[in-house]
C-alpha cells in the first residue's frame, strides 16, 4: 500500500461513510421532533451570556459569578446574529459530529488498524450520550471535536516538518476556549505523551 493509499483510503471505506450517515440520522431525529426545548443548567448560562453579547454587553459572568470559557457563548451569539435562532448551533453540532466520527476513524486506524478505525467510528456514531449532546446547547460536541482533531494533528505533525506543530497548539487553545472546567483539561496533557513515539 502506498502512502497516498494509506492517507486517503478512508474515502473508499463504506464502513466509515455508513457510521457518518447513521450517526447524523440518529442525531437529527431529536432535532426534528424537539427543535426547541427549555434550557437546563449550563444551557441557561450560555444562553444568557450569548444574549448579553448580542445586546452589546460583551462577555460577562453568570448570575452565580462564574466566568465561563468565552468560545461557546460567542458561538451562540453568532448563531443569534446570523440565523436569528440560538438553536441553529445544534445543526452546526451535526457537522461537528460528522467530523468527529471521521477523526475517530483516522486516529484508531493510525494507532491500530483499519478494523479498529471502523469500530471506533461506529462506537462514536451510536453512543447515546454523544447523540444527546448534539441536540443541546452544551459545549461537549464542540470540545470533543476539537480534542480529537488535536490528537490527530499531533500524529500528523510528528510525520513532517516542525511547523506542523502549530496546528495542535491552535486546536488545544481552541479546546481551552470552549471548555472552562479544569477537569476537562486533563486529556489535553495526554497529547504530549503522543509526541515522542510514532504509531505509524
């Protein structure tokens, strides 16, 4: 197998495309039946912050005094400004979920083999919790995509020139902007362990 076939072989993998299609279908169903639902917990905080941004107040703390990571409130504000509907972010989540399914496939394929990549893609596509988060105003879908792309970019950067290391740095920075809880930063440090030894 040539390096090009190894890199772009996923384009002809029906198992990957099946996982992406099924995953998108399962994530779209809740949006179809429940396009708008009352906010809960963090959703209410992000919604309030986004509306304050749109009204010109900038990023503020929540009513409880929390200063959340700024990325997601600004993404919600963008949806309000552009689509006049904060729930439009859920359809952006669909695209993010498709990208994450592909990334799961690529990471597992590089670490193990194609069969493992297919299993990883399907596990993510069918995972109930990840399906649930797409239809919410929570940050998990965005954070998961950024983290998985960061893992893949670390692998990619090891295979080439040092400047490629800029991409993992940017993606990790994006993860921090979209997830403020300190416990969610722990997986990011694991990326450093991926650097010294190549899996391919």
